[in-house]
């Protein structure tokens, strides 16, 4: 029931409702735009690391931004000086095991990486 309510923090967070587990990334509220930019970068790194680690264990994941802070506070009991920045849901895929793509449809490395000049 709590994950279903937490999924309502943003229209793109529906994956939270059916997850096996969800991590909420909480941070102090700030009016300082520069501070928010630095924190957003750090959060992105943390979320990416969690998702990569999960994939390495065969666990699927999805992340979502949080728009409705009032809903987040109701569900999680967050104090007013904290905000829920991201939700990251985890679970095993229902239809197949999570596996790396063996032959991804990617351009060759040499076509997308340039050294010292274009």
C-alpha cells in the first residue's frame, strides 16, 4: 500500500507501485540554485551506481523524479526541511531474466570517440 501511494509523487513513477523494493533519495531543501545543481549531480551519480550494481546482480531498476513533495511527505513522514529528490525501484523482471544485450545495435567506438580533435 505504501509503494502504491509513493508511486503518485510523479506521473512517471508508476513503476514504484509494483516494485520489490524502492529507495528514496532524500536531501535537505534549499533555496540556493547552485547548491541544488551540485546536489542533483551527486544524486545522479548515486542513482546510477545503484542501478548499475543492481543490473550486475540481475535485478531490474527504474528511476523517477519527484514532483509532489506533499504526497512524499504524507507517505514517508519527511520533515518540511527535507525533500524526496528521486525514487529508484528494484525488482526481478517478470517476463525474463535480466541479461546484457549480446549484440547491441551501436555505432563502432571509433565513430563516436574523438581523440584530441574532432
